[in-house]
C-alpha cells in the first residue's frame, strides 16, 4: 500500500497563542473537564491508583496549536442523537475543526452505533466477517454480498454519507478488510484487483476518498470508532470523560454474540481508554509547544508528562489480566499479526508523546515516525507535524546537563517503558490460547 503523504499546514495557521502552565485549559472549552470528574462512580472507571491526577496552578493562558481541518461547524447535542439520524441522504459539509487538546484523537462525538437504510448490510457484513473462523469464511461473506449486488449499491451511496457516518462506514470496511487479510492492499492499485474482490475495493476506495484518508485500515479506525458506552449517559459529557468513566462495549464484536469478549475486543477497548486517559498528555504537549528549554515552567510540564505516562502504564497493567484470560482464535491472531506487520497498531496518544520527546517512531519492531502516522487522518498528522516543529527547542535538552535535562530524560524513559508495556499487551493478545471460545452460559 502506498503511504499517504504527510499533510503540511502553513505556519500562519499554526501561530501559537499566549503561553501557559501545562494544566491551564482554554476558557470556554467544554471538553476540558477536570480529571476529578473521572472519579465519579462510572461503571467503567479506573481504580484510584490509575487515575491521572488533576493539575491546576492557573498562571498564563494556554498555548494552542490551532485546530487543523476545515471550517468549524456546529456539533450536535446529546451523545446518542446521531444514531437516530439518517445515514443515507445526509450530505452535510466539512467536518468540524479538530482540536486535539479538547479530546485527543478520539472522535468529537460517540461513534455511530447503528447504521440504517442500505448501510445496515455493511454493518451485517462486518459483524459476520469479524466472527468468521478463518479468512476463507470472511472472503465468502464478501463474495455473497458481491453476487447480491449489495457492494455496488453501497458504493453508489457513499457520496450521501455525512462525515460522521462515513467514519462509521470506514470502521466497518476496515473490519472486513483485515478479516479477509487485505490490510496491506491499496484499494486503488491495479495489483489489488488480482487479490481482492473488485466491487469491495471500489467501495473501500470511495469511502477512503469521502473521508480523505487512504490508509484507514489500522488501530485508530478499528478502535477509536468501534466503541459505545454500555448504558446511555444521563447527560451530555465530553467525549474523553465519557470514554474514561463509562463501561465500554464494542460496536462490531470480534466474538460471537452471547460469548465473552475476545482478546482482540479487549485490546481495542484498551486502546480507546488509553486515548481517553491520555488527553492530559495532549494538553501538556500543546503547552510545551514553543517553550524555551530554560523556561521556568518547562521542568514542571515535563514532570507532569512523566506522571501521566506512569498513569497510562499502570492503566495498561490493569487491563492485562482480563485480556490474558479472554478467549482468542487463530483468525484473530492473524488479524493482529497483519496489523503489526503494517505498523498499524501504534496508539495515537503514544505518537503524540513521541512528537514532543523525539524518541523516534517505533513499530512493534522497527519503523519510522511517518510510517506510523500514515494511518492517521490528515488533520491528526498535521497536528503531530506541528508538534515536531514547535517542541524542537524542548528536545535540545537531550544534549544538555542539569536538572531540566534530567527531567527530560526521565520523560523519555517513561515513554519507552509505556511503549514496552503496550507492546507486551499486544503480544499477550496474540499469544496462543488452550482452546476456542467457551460456551455461552
């Protein structure tokens, strides 16, 4: 698959506002909730030891890298309102401008749980392909849809999808693609037609064009757009707080209905929760942008970065036992192996930390920073590129001495440890299990 080129943004759009302490939040931003809100007794809340501590000293106004993307549009009200909205016939304009400091790389609203109209067929195909016992069975799902002209009918309706429903369709296409073993294909490459179903490739390419993201078959799509709160929240709350405090369930399950969640399900949900808790890392990264190495608040920001990364690591450790006890199949291990081979399993929050600390992109093996980022939407890649530039002064601490440099090296070491912990979680998910899924109780 041909890597998506990095998206660049004129420096004029990346002008930095007045600087602030790491914990200051922009006034009037509804999604910058106090982390203490996450301690409310949500069903999926983490233990107190794994919560990210609040950080407020309130000095200067916040540093901002302006949102990358199209013109802002009004976002809707209640979290579940769009699930009832029409999927076909919604041709609303460009997506809202994205501010990672508001909710990281999570979608701005909960993913679409139920598709309607013709798109229910894509949903059904994705669910069937996800629980297929092997690739041959998943391929048969696509072939049946092709013979019934369902793929062509869906392809003709792609232009009617709203941006949010286009992301929902992309998630389901990604599930089908990895289940069939096509994750490494470029749907528009002539050679791909010798391997994969041509009608499915056309649908895949059309959706990629609709969301302006060619290489979406990766962890960010499969995890960050494939979750929902188990129970509907009583009130609208910021998306990162929703993902932190509520019990999450997958929309498309990799385990049959009535069976326990699989290791792959739990790994994807763990990645979503990691992103939700990592919101404080995004805000600190934004605050460190443009800081001088000898700025009096740089050391404070880096110390808080270390604390956040330790908290994220503790959270992953808390996920490991349940994940190890969950069932898995050979097909699911093949899915994980294919994604790892493509460098498509790196959580976006770890890439944000890397943009600040400059350790260098790592696959579950080796790789380059841009190789990992090609799986992110253009506006996310643009934000990371801006961080690369604006955090360059802070990274000069790597070549200095003194207490500031020591804290910087500690932050780098904590990120390395966090990455190793996540890699161990992936290896646990891919490890053999003694048997198939247990019988439903």
